[in-house]
């Protein structure tokens, strides 16, 4: 079970995706026709993965070819199933990266506020490496700023949906408490709801940027698509076992360069 999840499933899925990207779908024409009737907007490179699991809604990557995180994203009718289920439906402590069930992916594109969840595991699977944005414990450079170093290497990420490719610029890195006994519990997940209006958007962004441990040069404006990646975080020498580490990014706008000046962070 666990060994299969860690050492076979992820590389296997990456290989399926790479083959499909180069045009090798390994699907019968009838299968392709059926998938297109279900999801008329689906891009060819997502078809083989979708045939493996129709809960597929996208793919998340941090680190490009280095594949620091390089995983499929699914969605179902709750936020529980994929905490303990791998992409193929087997039992797994690492789970699968999944979108909040309240996010709307019915058109194959991301809503204006998307939440993706993943575990932080001792085996460094799922979203474990996300916490490096907060504290890059594996950075061998003794003089490095362990809060900024990972961000400066990876100021952008990609979240491709069934219909569209998407590049995103990271603009905030936050820790959130989830238990009232430790202080205010801020609803950074917004119950998975889209922004009601400009004021709602601006208020949320201001709070997130105020709470961020990283100040970036990334600007935000109403209408930007916001992506929240959430995982558990275990601060050293504390009993705050229910702390969350969340990374916030906004989609690169049409016609905008994906470059970020990390020296200004």
C-alpha cells in the first residue's frame, strides 16, 4: 500500500502525463470520444489521466523540471475521501492533492478563488515540501535566509486545469492557527467561496498580505484568480499540532510576463 504510493504511483502518473503531452494517449478512439462527450473542453494531454480517474481536475507543479511538487489534482463531493485515498482509489496515508469540494470546476477552468489541500508527511510526499516556503530546513547554505531562500528559487508555480494551462506568482506565505484556545482563528479558506465583489477581494488580500512572512513584489488587482495551497505544519518545540501552512499565488494575467524580481522580496 504505502510503498506503492510512494515509489510507483507518482512516477507512473508523471510518465502517463508526459506521454500524453507528446501525443501518445494510449486510448481507444471510443474512449477518447466518450471523454470528449463528458468533458468537451478537455485538453489532449489530460485525457489519459482522466481515463484513469474521472475525479481529475488538474495538475500542480512547483520547480518545473526539478519536480519538487509534480502531482495530479482531483476533486470529489467532500474534503475527506482524498485525505486517505490515492489517485487509483487505494488506501493511502499520503492521500492525493485535491481541490475544495465547493470550488467550481464545471467548465474545466479554475474559479477566482481555488483551494488545494495536501498532506505534510514524514516521507516528504504530497504537499510536504510546501512548508519550505515558510522555513527551508533543507537549504545547505548556512548563511541563507531560510524564510526567503525557497521563495527566491521558486517564485512561480503552475496549476494546469483540464481546459487551461496556468502560471501563478506566489505573493504570500502564512501560518494559520486552527484552534481557538491558541488565539484568533482566521477563516483563510473562506468556506471555499468566490469573492462577492471588489471590497471582499481587497479586504481578503490585505489581511493575507498583512499576515504573510514574505513580502513580494507581486501586485494584485480585483479580477485576479487567487490560488491557495494548504497543508499542515508542525512548528518545532510546540504543541500546535493543528497549524496550517498556506501559500497564496495569483494567476499570471493574459499578456503579462511570468518573470518575478525576487531581489525585491
